[in-house]
């Protein structure tokens, strides 16, 4: 319908396909609008699966934890440590998933008065387990160590630690190799030898896998009769942190993840976790937190510690029960976040100079610099991907090695690319997911790695796949864009990866009363004819780009407008507003 032309921003619009018979069945079964049922059908939701999808519950979507390999071993080892009152060491990661994963495990163990020592490595120490961490644990007579959100490919460090007598449990979700570290248990739904009876488990963030592990430990302790004399921890109280880690790790909000986030948002509103509540109250959030606040307000602040400050601050904040400490740690994270933005702006500017200063040999953004702070290279890679719609690789040249971060586009599996580069000896370390990865290499391998990546991309991606696209779900006239429809769309929440907020195209409208507001935003009215009521619309941070200039031109042209319908509530009055993402001339 729109695929034969490009929008004002140079993108193709793709109308998501849906089986009209399935749409009709859903309307009859659910009693919902055509537009909403069309969205469900286009996303593979059937009349049979719709009730669970629309109302995700843990009791329905959570499988028996024992379905994962080594889960029973891990649960027994942790139960042993609890019964024997042993110290436990935790090694986490410095991102939000790592902070939340290590936090819920620590809070769980501390509820039994178990002494826990957590090690969150600084970025210069490197991702995952290190010999330094195990030396620290050895000095404190710790034998049982759990790695969260890391460890699956840390062969050298973990094999040595296991030989030294440590009882090691890996709880992770990163891509695995056929070989695994020689430790007591590896709980990872992405193990190559998993049965895949529950394929949605591959979507879990590490914090989701840790929560599933705690369910198994609770069951093991219950079977041993432990709770006859001890208080059983309320695992549901941890769902606030599970939701936070799940959203911030940008994993698909499908299956069990939907239940984690939907129920976790309810727990967040109960303000059970002191540190998280303090962060919310000091981050400018006035309304009840939702997925947007987790991903774009709270997550960046927790991440900032690991990017440009002290990696342990986020974890400590989520575990504290001291109001004064919570405030102090929150203020540190807010300061780190400001610093992070300044550093990020500098690195992005230099990266753009590199890319636009000379022709590129391959369809990718591949840049590196000596003075670039490794804590922001992942963010910069994401911004380059968005700007150019190309796979992006950003590297910081350190004194001992080069550390890099990458972001992908649809059709290119970064996790597989990194694994292949490691096998060819181009990288010293690396791992990740389909859309994001981290890696390390020696400086003299940069050009070889660049050639490998460029050749790999040319083989995997066609020229057509590199044309940026915008998917939309519903085609409307201006009269069909109603407040009631915007409210109905909220039934589909929570939104996230692989289940985005619905996008609509409103056909054949004119733009009136356009003006610049705030920090480069453009607001306007959309009108169709004299009989149809105009709709308020706004496009964020577009005043200096082609979309904003078209809106402000006050010409007589008519447009198809792509965006999301939102309920704008002010002074207890609800009105409809369209958040514009793109325009296409009629």
C-alpha cells in the first residue's frame, strides 16, 4: 500500500499483515474492536491464546523450574548453603540486568541471615568472573559462588576456580557454546543441550532466570521441611526488580516476561523496595511508573554507575534498607547520569566525524578512538544504528586491549557474528544477543576484524534489508482515531521488544497551527474536512529535521501521518493526542 514510496524521513512503511478470518474470530470471541483484534492477529495471537496474552499471570506462564538443565543441582547447592549458614559470593554484571539479578539473589539469601559478599566488576576489570574476584572470596573463606548475568563462556577463570575448590553456580542468559565451564551447575535457557520444551524461556533476562531459580530453591527447602521452623521469603515482592531488569535488558516482552513485567509494575506501585522507591522519587517521575519510566528514566540512572562511576552503586541501592544510604546512592547515580550524557555527546561527535569524513567500504558503522570512555560506547553504537540504519561497532582503544560494543539491525544476528569471530581468533572475548553484543580484541586485529565483519554483513544482509522501515498496525481515517480506541489499545500493555506499542497511519490529513514548543518539539492539529473534529498531535525533537520542517511549512499539502495514539490527561480531563513519528505526502 505504501511500500512503493519513501516517507519524508526516507523510510518505507510496512503495513503488518493479518488474516482477516482470524481477526473476525477474535472479534467474536473477545468482543473487542476490529483495530485491536487486527493487531492481535498480526502478532500471531489466536482466540485460544488471547486470554493468557491479554492477562499474563505467573501461575499460568511459569513452567516447573526443573525443566531447565542443572536447575535441581543449583537449587540443592543453594539450599545446602542456607541450611549450613555458609557465606555465599555473588559475581554480577554492571548493567541493570546484572544489578537486579545479583540484588534479588542477595536479598533472598539475606532473608535467611546468610552473609553475602557481592562483587560487581568495574569496566576496567572486564565483564564477568575474574581471578581477582575469586582471590577476594578465598580471603573471606567463601566456597559457594554464584555468577548472575555472566559466566557461561568464562572458561579459564571458572575452571581454575573450580579446581581450587569453589562450588560454582552459573545463572545466565547469554549465548552458550557446546562446551560449558566445568562447574557444579549452569542454569541458562540458551544452553545448546536444552530440550526447548518452553521456547519462551530463551527470551528471559538473567533476572528472570534468577527468579525462576529462587522458586526452585524455595521448593527444595520446602521439601526438606526447612519452612516448618523458618519464615518463607515472599518471592513475589522481588517482581519489581525482575520487571526493571527485564525491561532494561530489552528482551522480548513475550511469554513469561509479560507476566514478570505486568505483575512487577504492580509491585513497584506498592513501593516495597526502598532504594528503587527513592530513585523514583528523585527522578522527576510524578505518575505511576510504567515500562517507559523503567527503560528510559530509571534504567539509564542505574546503568550510569557502571558506565562512568562506581559499578556497585546500582546493586547497593536496590539492596539497602537505610533511607540515608538510599538517598546518598540515588544522588550519586543522578550525578553519574549527567556525566554520562556529557561524555556520550563527546564520543558521538567524534564518531560522526570519522564516518562522514570518508567513504565507507562496507554497509556498517565501524569506528574507534583512543580517548573514548568505554562506558558509553554501547549507547553511541545504538545512536549510530538509529542514525544510519546500519549495524554499528564502536571501540575504545585501551592500554592493554580494545573493548567494543555493537548494535544490530533486523536480519543480522550479532551473537552469532561475535561467536564466529572468536572462533577465528579475531577476538579475545565476546558475547551477546541477536541485537547487541560486547567484545574485546588486540589492537593489531582491528583491521582484520573490520574486514571480517564487513564481509559477514555483505553475506547476511541484502541491500533491500538496509533500507529503514517503519511497521504500522492499523490504517485509520481521522474520524476513526478516537479517545476510546487509544484507551482500548492499553489492554495490550505492557509493550516492549517484539510487542511494540501499536502504530497507526491516519490517511489524507492536513497540518494546521504548527508551532515549536519545548526542546525542539513541534505540535499541530490534524484535520481532514469541516465535518471531522481535528486531532492534537506532537512530534518530539523534530524542529530541525525534515519531518518538523514539513509540519512547520504551513503549506496546502496533505499527508499520511504515522504515529501512536495516546491519552493526554490534564486536570482530570482526557483528550486524544497523536505522537507523530513520520509523514508521507499523499
